[in-house]
């Protein structure tokens, strides 16, 4: 049985229900062939923080949380609508609202709901989340790279459940706080290919998000691992020193495959582009800006869709020109000859040994090195570095670049010449 009805979902701000502080609820309106039903999404914003044209909240982190909830509701409604289409020849907005709220499709106000809620499992819930995420990737709302990370989390949850419980899945009601602690130990100690601490905590953080969805949908009374700390212990990645980058660039490398990887790594160090973004660069991303026609690299990040833009420095100009007649440009249309991520990182290990560096090189280190050089060597502000890296917030940039003593010293020299005379007395203002 297949219905040909069409669903429209609209979010709007009910200003008439504003409270004393000016906060009014956000309403979701379901429309199916002219019939409508509404419900509050449980979030409030002030009039100044609601974009009436885009139908979403605007502002800081709270707005991002609200917009995330709006996207999730839209995806859930579409999923439930698709299922109802297969079961009923006619669907009303009230039917869809009932199913969305976990009620029988024919529920009416005042009716006693005697249906027993079916229990769910961690992997069933994760699969549903991934399915919704796939739809958002198809619409360009989410990154395919992030989708791969969620699939990786799903696989690691399955690994752990098999290892710890001897099952292929685990009921949500059987999960308690110890689940997170045991999962973390499995990933970092007991797993054959153990993860680094930051990577393991990312998996726990994703699992926590899945269980938060279960809590908001009423499948569990509260998230059992909500208090397990996943932040505050990020690994502090030490960037390369500027002299080390120069050493890499000036080193004569007789092996062509290693020379190409070295060039791509140096390119990253002077642009800050992540691996997938360097891999996808074409001539179209080199844009002339301003009256002088200065060349800039401008591209939306594959991970977040946020634009990152950096001026084309002379060293980048040389690399672009160097590979102008390379088959990567002629055949594939790419700016540089970039290998697969695994092969790229493998060759970087060889290059580190060849150049006498006492540390391991990897693709993400180049991004940290760029942030450090721009801030501490070239003197760009943190806000400018954040824009070049394509970060949404300065807080993210602060994890990449920390102010060093030499920058403080340089600033102090400027301040001293302005404020103090040679004998140490204040200059007259």
C-alpha cells in the first residue's frame, strides 16, 4: 500500500506565547495535502534570535543546538511519513504527529494509551541515526567524512558488545554508567589495535550522543553515561618549528614519490588545508581578489562546509607551477599529486627519517603547523588564523595555535618603544 501524499514541514516562532523574558516557543507545523497539525519542539528563543526567512535560530552555541534539533525533527518526520505511506492509503498530520511522539497512529486526546513501548537496542538506534544522517549528507547538510566516522563508531560499538557481553546487540535498558568506562578501556587497552586516548574518547562521545537521542525520545529515562567525561583531555599536538619546515622544503629528495609527498605536506603547512581538501583542490579554487588581482586559495571545507581562504604565498605559487604539466593536473584536473591518506602518511614516515627529524609526520600535523606559523611567526591575529582555517569559532582555533614566548617578546619590544624611553621612564603622552 503506497500513499502519493506530500509532506511539508515548517518551523515558526510563536511570538504570541512569549513569556516575561521575551522567550517564545518554536512550533513545528506538519502539512499534508492542505491539512495541518502542530506541536512545540520544546525550545524557546527571543524574537531577535529567530531568522524568519531561514526558519531557524541565529546566534551562538544555543542556536546551533536548536537548529540541530530542527534538522533532526525534520528527518524523523520524513522517516515516519515514509513508513506510514507503506502501511496506509491516507495519512493525516495528526497520525504522523502521534507516531513521531511514540503514540499509536490513531491516538486521540483523552485516550488512554495501553500500548507497551517496545524496547530498543543500542545498534538499532545507531542504525536509525546513521540512516537519517545519510539523508542529510545527500542534501549537503552534513559531510560524508563525518558519516564515515559515525559508521566507524557503529562498528566499534558492535566489537565491544561482542567482546564484553557475547551478544550481537544490547538492550538500552541494560546499559549503565560502567558501559562507558568499560568501552573506553576496551578501545585503549584490550582491543587488538588499540586507539589513542583522544580517538577513544571521540567514540565514547558519539555513543553518548546516541543515548541522548534515546533519552529525548523517551526510550530511556536518562542517559546513563552522560557524566562520563569526554573532553578536557585532548592531546596537545606540538607543531613543527618553522626551521623544520624550511629543512623539509630545502631537502633534496631523489625519490620522485617521496618528493611529491614532501611537496604536498609543505603545501599543507603553508595553507592549513586538511587532507581531503588538498586532495580535492583544482585550478578553480585559485581565485584572484581585489584590484591588484592577488591570488587566494578559497574552498569550502569538506568536513564542515565552512569557507577557508588563504593568500597564495610564493612557495605555494612555486608548487602550483611545478605540477602544471603533471598528469594529476592534465588527466585528473587536480592541483597536486595527492596519494591515498594511508599511503601519504606512510611515505611521510620515510621522509621524516630521510630529513633527520626525530618525530613522526602525518597529514594533520601540517594543519597544526600552519596555525602555529601564522600566529607566532608571521604575526597574524587569532581571528585571522581562524578564518583561514575555516573554523566556526575561535575556541577551535585555540586548540590548534597557542601564543609562544617569541610572539610575546616581539609585542613587548613594540610596546616598550612606544611607552618607555631608553632610561625606562614613561614617555610623555
